[in-house]
C-alpha cells in the first residue's frame, strides 16, 4: 500500500471559498467539475535559495483553479495554479481545458 493511498482525499470544501463552478469534458466526453476558489494565501516555493517574496507564503487574496476527479465531483484531483484575479483564473482554466468549459451561471459570472 502506498503512502498516497493512506491519506484522505482533498475535498473541494477544504480548499477555500467557492467563487465559480462549472464543468469541462475530460477526453472530450466525460463531464468533470471545475471550481475556482478564493484563498487568503499565495503559496511560496519553500526553496531557501529563492528570495523571500518567492520562497515564503504570502498573505494575499488569490484565486485557485481546482479540477475534480471524474468519478467523484467533490474530490480534488488536480490544481491549476493560483491567480491574482478571477478573470485570470478563468482564462487559465479555459486555456487548459479548451472549448468544453461551461461555467454555471453563464455570462453573468465574474
């Protein structure tokens, strides 16, 4: 048994305040949940060779893209980075997932 299988899966509710949600098609056919959450931290690299503003966590508002597992819409299977704005996070998610992204709420979301 691997160490990874001993850890509890990360749930979306553990990751921050949900800003927008939607779906995208994994492999062009399997709907998967995509979520952008607001957080109050930008994670640093933790690398002692980096300058402190890069190495250390910073207390600043960020928006993180989270991808759910195809088999469990509440389990985070991957993160897509942290961004300074919702618009930047959306653009990154849409670039990564392609034209199949559909945000809940349509055009009215930020």
